[in-house]
């Protein structure tokens, strides 16, 4: 049993994730990370404002403007324990924070998916590069600027460039990614959770771990076969796509475009467009263009997963949505159309 700030929870990861960590020796954006355990424990508070403050503090410290720090992978392991505990309120928010710690902002990963092999190469290359060589490369980059304005801009970057910190940030990003990856079995189990918001967040999180696709794709395909909630299905379908696809995905998408639920039809068209369109190319283009036009005409009703109103039932539709790109389904539709060579950008003009 782990105890901080009056909050207690059990779990196989709790002791190792919290009590066995020397938090004061770790750092986040504002220095020593000895405040992190209390922040994580506060996520289990029955008081909504206490949880809100804790989330804000964690996003601002272990994920400050997208940067991961030495404490971030350790925080991730503790968060996995909370996500697995049904007594934790708003577990979809825990899973969303885990996704941020794993990949940063997902706009850089869409519509193609996350490439952990590339991150591992970048970390290895940075570790092997001598800081003096790195600075010389930056100086050459400044000298090669095609104009004085660009040279001044590059010179500023050189002035503030901290190779050691940038190298550490890459390593911390990879360590955080691998720490979140240790919870993939938990996320797969959460695909069967009672709350749709949790099922959505679990499917979204699984989408970023292609090294575990062999186990995750079958679980997500089962969601496509058995799940009744449209936003869960849509999120799972895109996750299967981002993990490399499956033989069942194309026929599912061809059927899905005729679904009366908008998120499923959108996901089906998005999947088909990313796979090249096939025989249903024209239909997929029409569905995606309609989604773009819908957002141009009025506010999006399928925005990011909001903080659920605790007076509402767990199945309240307002508490769940397709989370990719912050819920910007029209933006994703544009990206998919670009893959087909179709311009969808004029809808916002």
C-alpha cells in the first residue's frame, strides 16, 4: 500500500513506481522532482479541483511544452499503476498523460504513425557525437545561410544551443517512451473497461507502439468486431492503421463508410484514404470532404476527450470522442486527402 497526501492505492507497480524511487535525485522542468509523488497521488483525490491542479502541475513539469525530463519515465511507471486501478477517477486523463509522455504531441506522428526505430537511432547518434563537433556543424550551418536575415536567425539558435541538454532530452524522450510501453498489457486489458472514455484512451495509447503490434493489433481488431460505441470503434480502427494494418482492416473500412454513425464513417474513409483508396476511393473522398465542410460550417462536435462532468453518467457521450490530433477530424481528413492527391484545404477558406 502506497500513501502520499492522504491518498492510498494498491497495485503490483505501486511500490516500485513510487516508494523505491529517489525522486529528489531526479529533475523536471523546475528542478528537483521530489514533488512528483504527491502530484501523482493527488490524481486519485475525490476532489475534482485537486485533480485538476495535479494534472496541470504534472503536464507543466514532467512534460513541459512537450519536453520529457529525467523524472518523466519514473512518473510514467507510477501512472500505469493508477490507470490499472479502477478506483482511480478519470482514468482516461491518466492514459492521455501517458500518451503525451510516450510520444509528445501526436501531430508529428500523423497520419503515418510513430517510428520508435528512428528515435532510437537519433538517441544513439547524439550519444556518439562530440559536443565540439556538434557546435562546429552549427557554426557551418550559420555560415551557409542564404541571406542576412536567415543568418541572424541561425546565429540566435547557435547562441542558445545547448547540445548536452538536447542530447539528454532525446534520451529522456526515449526512456519515457519505453517506460510507457511497459504498460501495453494494461492498455490492452482496458479495451474491455466499462467506461467508453477509458476504452478510447487505451486504443489511442496502443496506437503508438508498433513494436508491440503483434499483440495489440488482434486486440484492436476484436474491438472492431464487437464494440458498439462509435468513438471507440473509430479510435481502434485508426490505431490498427497506425500499427501497420491488418487483413481485416480494408473490408471493415469498406463496410464502415455506410455506417450511420459519423465517427465510424469518418474513420473508415480515413483508413481507406491512407491505404490508397482502392475501389472505394471516390466514396472515401466524399466522406472526408463532407467532414471538412461540416467543420467549415460550424463548431466541431467531436473534439478532444474533455474532462467529464462528474454529475454525468460514465457513458455520457459528451465525455468521449476520437482523440487523434486533439479531435481535429477535419484536419486529419485533409491529411488523408493529400495522400490521395486531393486538395481539401479550401473548405476552411
